[in-house]
C-alpha cells in the first residue's frame, strides 16, 4: 500500500470520502446514503455533492429531522439485505438515536447468534472552532468505543477516510466513522486500490526512538507538528495514529514503548475516562518495566466545550502542550524547551486557538 501511495492522486479528506461514497454506490447495489443535508448544495463539507444527481433520490435520501426514526429504518434495511450509509453533520445528532445504535445495531449479531447482522456505516462529524460551543463541538468517541458490537474508527488522512468507509460498508458490523471537520480540507495521497486492513489498528506516522506520541484524528496533525519541533533539539518522537478505537489493538503501541520508554497520549475527546486513559492504563499494565517516566495524557478538560476564544484557549490541547508534556517526560533542559516553544510559535503564525487549520474550507 505504501508503494502505491507514492504515485497516487492528491485528494482532500472530503474528496476522498465523496469518492468512497460514489464507489460504494456504484459497486454495491444494496448501498444507499441517507441523512439530513446529503442533498444540500454544500454537500456536508463537499462529501455528498452531486451524488443525488447521479444515483437518484432512491439511493441518496434526504431525511426529515428525525434521527431516531431514520436510524431505525437503516437498521431494518440491513436486516432486509441493504447496506445503508447514514450521515450526521454533528455527532450530537446521533445522541437522538443512541437507542437504535446501542440496543439494536450493536447487538443484533449477538442476539441472533450470528444469523443477522447490521452492515451499515454511520458518519459522524466532530470538531470545533469559532463559537461552535457546548452542543456542536463535542468529541464523543469514547462513548461509542465503549459499546461492544460496534466498530469505531477516526481517520486522520484522506486515504484512510475513504478506505474505512468502503471497508465498513462491505463488512458485516456497524461502523461508526468519526470525521473531524478540521480534517476535511487536509490533502494527501490516495491510491486507486482500497486497503483491506485499514480497520486493523494503529499505524506509525513518524518513526522515533526517544518517546512515543499516540494521537487520534486531528490531534495526529498536532502531534506531528510537536515531533517536528522536538527534532530541532535532537529529540526523535515516534508518532502513532490510534486510528481504530474498537476493536482496540494496542500491541504496536506497546512495541514502541518498549523501545522509547516514554509515552504521551493526546486525546481528541475528554481526558477523564477518554481513549487516552484506556491506552495509558493498558500500556502501564503490559509495559510497566519498560517505562522510564510516568505516562502522560492530554485531552479536553471536565467541562463543556468552550464558545468564547478566551475560554477556548485553555480548552483544546495543541502542539505546544504536547511538546511541554514530552519535555517533562524527557527531562529536557530549559534552553531546549524554550527553543521548541519558539519554533512552534513561529509556525503557528499567531493564529487564534479557535480559528481552523488553514486547510479547512467550511462551510460550517
């Protein structure tokens, strides 16, 4: 797969998702897309643009504002042999359909002893920025990852977003695909072939020997920025994209920690009871003798998401905070710490904390 990516096309995450949807509808007659705004001209960050024109209203379905109802319809459709792809423009919209997801979609394979399954993909948009606030800027991945019977994934790259979607819709279990809105404009190489192992677990995004940084979704970009700045003072950080939250496979992280002896986990969601907490707990159980310093974790604080910039500044971790945690774990001297902070400050170009990544194209 790595060789094929070298000669691949450059697509944004949104373009890759749209390609995945188009290919799924083209190749799988039982597949259809449904959700609020899927036929809107803006096409949910451009991910569904033009699909209705090509495939018609029967396969690209604009739904009423009735999340629980159309999620139930999708579950029933699966039992009749269909393969729906549900789209929610906000993760919060899925909260209105949790009963369908948890009690029906996640459990039917178990309840029927494997005779029935729910092969659907649920796309949920997470993220933050410019006043989205407590009800539209949450990152609730640990809620979904806690449910047996679901698959839960968080792509950080265009190729993963497309391949997770296409692999999920061909699979036999419900897949919750969490897309960070700040990633939709990030471009990357996308090969023609779909990686069948894309839902297999963590992947190393940058190799290193001095410490292990584990991140999810958009925080992978911030971790890579921190690792790049640390390299300026001779620190090599290994950056691992957790990528798949359920089933949770932590062996690659354990292997990395055995080499580096230091672990910092950066969570897109809340620090308390979040995915970072699970990673730290498991690695501590399995690799305690290899740890040279206490593992550290970053995530959102125990309060609702901030709207005002003055509050957002202390709510979301960024590369600067990641570098500080790394410095503490490594025992870096003051001069090197300050040098790393200056590098990150210069590269940030003084953008405000709630202003999206430059790749973000909107519309909301």
